[in-house]
C-alpha cells in the first residue's frame, strides 16, 4: 500500500474495489479480434478509469500501463501486436494490483 494521508485511505479502498472489477472484466474477455473489436470502447473506458484513479492516488506505474492501454483501444486496430500489448498491459496491471494491500 502506498504511503497515503489518512483522508485518502477511503479513496484508496474504493480504487482497489473498482480496480478488481476492471481486472475481472479484462480476465473474462476472450482476446479474439471479434471480441476485442466489439468491446474496444468499453476496454478503453476501463483503462481510462484505472488511469484516473491511479493518478489521483499517485500510482505512477499503474497510470503508465493504463494510459498505454487506453491509447491502444482509443483508435483500435487489431493486429497480433495489439493482442500481445493488451495481454501485457493486463498482466502488468494485475501484478501491480497484487501490491495493493
């Protein structure tokens, strides 16, 4: 857990809950061209939400990965590289989320 002032602890707890929901959503997606294409706007929105919360709580590595994930899906164009990047961002965020204690 980051060293946060007392008044941010509730925000941090809410962020952790929302982060978990977003990660569950990402984990449940079948990362095929069709599924990612159909859900690109929702995926982009979720990365954006993670980025905003992480920015507020000063979690720079989470911000970086969420920002890159958001950019990837803002103008979505499926390729093997896109799929690998998506999987990499989700795995990286998952690893960062394991540090939220």
